[in-house]
C-alpha cells in the first residue's frame, strides 16, 4: 500500500465521498449527486449513467473516487457492464495517448499510418455498442483526446443516443475529475 493510499480514506458510496470533499469544492460536492441520476432529457438509462460514471471514475485513477462510484453503482450494473467500464477506461488509456499524439504531430503522413494496436474490445465490448461508446467518450474527455472525443461522440449519436447523452457523459466526466482534483489538493 502506498503512502497516498494510507492518507486517502476510502469512500464506500457517493454520500461518503461527498463528506470527504473539502468546503472549497462545495460546488463539486453538490454536483456529484445530480450527475449520477437519470436525466430524462439525456435519454440515458440509469445503467448507462452509472456505467459511464464507473468508466470515468477509473479514468481519474483516484482510489477514493473509484471506491465511491463502485459502491454506488454495485446494485445497478451487471458484471458485464462493470467489466465494460473497466475495458473502456483501459483501452482509452492507450488510444487517447496514441491518437492525441499522432494528431499533435500535425504530420499528415503519421496520422494516416495504421495504429497496429489491438483494440478488439471496441468491436466486441460485451454490452450494447452505443453504451460502450458512451463510456469511452467520458474517458476520452478526462484524458483530453480531441480525436477520440469526436469519434466517440459521433458513434454515440450514430448508435441512436441524442446529443444530450453526449453532454451528460461530459458532465459526469467533468464532475468526477473535479472531485478527484479536490481530494488531491
């Protein structure tokens, strides 16, 4: 166990996580509950919201955030959905670095080269494709890859989800990332 893990208490759910958020981040504390609820305007099921939150939590790499979200969504997500959230966070950790880097070279030839990296989970994630794309979108937002954000946003909408679902994924990612930041400070 690292020193950081000893210094950071584990949160079993969102309420216990909110108790850990310092007063200077009161807005984040208030936003935590609202982004994890089903928003009728976003057109997402509670399972999609919770799966997106779990993928985003993994992307923050903050143990307290991961533990809190895992505890919060444990009764909502199937093992397949939870596994897909882990897969999205992991594959996007690779893809976001690769595609962001090839874009940042501003070298058209490099950008056209085949990646040559295994990405089979994207084609067969074990859950609905549009939902996996939503998870990947939230992770890509945290990791800051514009190429992946464009790709996954288009795939989410092509999969039948509305633009409001894209926005909801961004809100979930933003709030969980900010909560991780507040805990680190």
